[in-house]
C-alpha cells in the first residue's frame, strides 16, 4: 500500500477517534464548544459542498443534551434533581397523619 | 425534538398514578420505545414524543412520572407537578391533559383526577387497562363517569394499538390555544379538601361501579408463597442463582460461534492486507480489542432476558418487600431496592431511579452505593477472567462452578454496598428509619412485545458502545501502544518502548502490591471510561505484546498463561469495587448538583478496590504457595 495513503488513513482514524472520545467523555461545555466550532466551520465552506444542512444539525446538537458514553438509553433526563433537597420538606402533605381507628374502616364496611 | 417544538402543535401531557400504564400508552401513541415494567417508578423524567393524528395534525405528547397527587413528596413527583403548573424552566405548560387511570384501581386513581380538574386545563380521562378490569369482572359505566367528572372518558388498553383508537380521536380534536397557558397558582390541598375529594370519590364510585373488592385473587395466592417470611427469601435466592447459572451455561454455544467468527475474520484480514500501519490498526487494534468485547453479547442478552421477565411479571416489587428488612438493617428503606436493582443493568438509570426515594439522606446513600451493584459492563470482565481461570466443572445438582463464582461476585458487590450504606447512614446525623410504602401490582405474564423490544434495546446499546466509544478508545490505545517505534536492535515487543508501555511501567509500580502486571495497568486507564473497555484494551495490549505469529490468538488462553491465579482474583476484586465509569460519576454530579459527592464516591471506591485487591492477592498468594 502507498505509504502516504497508509499514514493518512490511520491518522484520520486516530483524529476521529480522539474527537469522538472527547465529545462523549469530555465535559459538556467542551462538547458544546467543539460542535459550535464544527458548525461554524461547516457553515462557511462553499455551498457547492452541501454542508449547510450538516452545519444546522451540528448547531442543534450543540444545544441538545449529551448522549454520553453509557450507550444512550435516554434515561438520564434533562435536568438535575438535587439529591440534597426533598420536595416534601416544604409540603404540608409531607406527613399524613391517619387516626389509627380509621385504618381498615372501609374494609370492615365492605 | 427541537424542530418539533418550532411547530405550533398542541402539547398533551399524560398524567396518572404510578404503574397505571402511561408509558405503555405513550409508546403506542408515539411509536417510542421507552422502558415499561410492572412496578411503580419506572419513569422518573419527562419524555416527549409526537403523534400524527388521522386528520394529519401533529400533536406533541409528554409522558410524565407517576404521581399520587400534585403535592409532591419525591423528586419524580416534583417533575410532574412542575410541568403541569408551568413552573419548569424552559418548558411551556401543557395545553391538554390525558388523565390516565387504572380501571382496576379506580378508588385510588380518581383522587388525582379530581386534583387535575382543579388545574382548569382541558382534559380527557383515559380509563386504561380495561381488558384486565373486564377479566376481573369489574364493570365501569364510562358514560356515567364522564357525566360525573364533567370531562370526556375513553376506555383504553395501553398495550394494544387497537386499544387507543378512541383516545386518538379525542386528541385529533385538540388545538393549540391562541395564547400559551400561563403558570398556574396551586396551594397544597388542606385537610378538608382531601376529605372532600375522598367523599367525592366514594360518591362517584357508588354511581359508576368499579369499586368491587375482590376476595382472594390469584396474585394473593401466589404472594402467600412468594412473600412468605421463610420461603420468600429462599425463592428469591434460588431465582437469582439460576439466572447466573443460565448466563454461563446457555451462552456457551453462541459465544464460541462469535469467537470463531472473529478469529476467522482476523485470519482473513491478516492474510489479505500487506504489512502496513493500517493492517496493524485493523488487526491488532480494532479486531483484537473490539472482538474481545463482542464475544460477551450472548451473556448480556441472557442476563437481560431474565431481568425483563422479572420486571414484567410484577415480581420485582415483591423482592423489594422481601429485602426491606435487610435494607432496614443497614439504614436503607426497601424503596432503595428498585434503584439498586436497576443498577444491575447500569448504574446510571439506577441513580436516576433514586428520585422515587422521599428522604434525601436515603437517596444520597442509595446514590453512593448504586455503582457497587454489578452492572452489565462488568460482565465481560468477570466472564473473561472466570473463563480463563475457573475450570468448567459441574458440581452437585448439575450446577456449574463458573456460574457459582459469578453469583459470588454479584453477592460480593451487594455485601460491599450494604456495608458502605451502613457506614454512610451511621456517619450522617439525623438518620431515622422510614417505613416502606409500596404498591404491589397484580402478577401477569410478560408481554412478548415488551420483552423483545427490551432485549433489542439492550443489544442496540451494547453494539452502539462497541461501535463508538470502545472502537474509538481502541484506536487511541493502539496508537499509544505502537508509537514511538522500538529502537533498532530492540529485543522486546514494540509496545514496551511505546508511550503506553512507559505509562504501564510507571503504573505497574503502583499496582504491583496488588499483583497487576504492566499490561493490566495499561488496560485500567482506558477502562476508566467504561468497564468493558478494559477487556478490549487487554485484547489490544496482548496482541501488541506478542512476538512472532501468535498475535491472532484468543485473549482467554493468553491471560490464562500470563497471569497467576492470585492476580486474576485480585483483578476480579478490583472490578467489584473500582469506579471504572466516568458516565456514572458525571450522573452523580448532576443528580447531587455538586462535585463533592462524585469525588467522595471515586475516592472511597478506589480505596475499597485497592484494599480489597490487596487482601485477595495476599491471601491467594499465601494459599497457593503453601
């Protein structure tokens, strides 16, 4: 095989791999910046190459959530639910006091 | 999704009690494949999809976590309340509510329907699971119910396409309002309000029927055995034990076929390509690495087959009930069981599922121990080492020794998690005991569609990991292991002179006390991204470590020759405890809204892994040398 072509293909594979690893494992801000930069670059190439749609998709992806390296079961949700706080704290319904005498009343009546 | 939100289409929210079939309905309406199971608390986050109605109108549909009321007690109920009240940042308030009610449990479900009516949004009641209700002899007068509630009522069967036609007709008639609904004011229900609703529910039930109290049902009869204080835990242990036996014994044939396929492809590729960098990348980097992981697909499918069957039958909440006493002994509530069980698939949905836990301390403790449950990503590592070092011996009763060892590793993870939970709960002030309140759904046969879709989803997830992050990391590792080239006249394998070789040599100093060689030390680094990456990394590292023509040899015999038994056992202990998953730590950061907890988690898990491996290595060395 042509030595130049050999090196080029391997180099490209390595570059793509590093990029993907950074996108999926790196912090969200880095991912957003990378995708924005790619979108910016794709939007500026000559229209004949037909990359406008790709630029738009990259821009949408930059604004969206990270699928993550877990494989993307989409269970991760979109926002944090702070584990150090409980919604029940502020709610008067947090503690429901049922008089013992009332428990089972319906069952007896049924 | 973003393109959809630009279209002015009505936003419809599916709301209802937990486990009333909202997600099954959502999947049928939108063609989605969100997870459904026969227990409460599967959905903990809002999900969005779209439906094209027969008249060509597109409507957006929101699937919300189950809630018992609009006064939230848990973080998942908070999501539902916030969306319905228009308090959720960046989210418009729904235009229309589909109040999904379980026709077999109308007494409980109607209370939420009455609360939803107070929101003043247009609404339809979907009387779901009407097929099961009919089989149980429960007859509900839907027309009368509609009259009493003052909203349309349609009967649905959320698991069948034909069962939702009436609902689709109603949704077809909805329209996006001219003005988006504004946030609603909501004050928690007072005592008299609750009593009024209760009386109203009783009155409506008296008119429409559907309040039949069954005698002893089949589920009750099964529960009298399955929930027996002595028989119950024995049955649970036997079920889990058989699952792990099946993982090894059933997977043998397909695993061998995949191994042969990968080896044959490797031989063909090696012969077809001339000696070049690209050949090295394809054969030693990608095929040796990715092929080593791919082999474990059958075991993952078998494990998930059993998990999905147990989920769909309704057995899992019973297991939570049985383990409540064990959980209570270490300070956790039985409610932590479902998140911990989800963590056997993957710690990330498990950590998300802790949103169903009311007490913040319990929730934090559950989050902190969830990664100790043996996730499916550990399975390839365990299976590789067990396959190499544990003989395929059959014990009494036809039990396989390899399956017994795998079961023991799962138990070790659970015991470790319970010990850590005990320490966490002991060291946090104000920890108290919280009684378990859990709905036990009726048993039913697993739905074949759910089962097939669930398994297909797991295959997709596994293959997507193999084809993306594992592939990418293998290419990077191959490059780090191949460059720089060895100096002229070098005698050892080229990898020893590479960047990865030098890194491995440094790391080996740290890991030598626990018996790890430089090849294992290298594999642990990319394995930080995800556990099964380590198997691929070992494949690549050993392929590049080989001198001569044995490069294409399978990984299992290679490590069986290169490692001692104490080293293998030490690595198993490492993988039981080590936090080898960046995604999990990121999820903990997001769920706790702080870096503190993921840092504490990583520190304690690495500490535990090192200590555990050291003890195992020293003990095994002493025993085998004696």
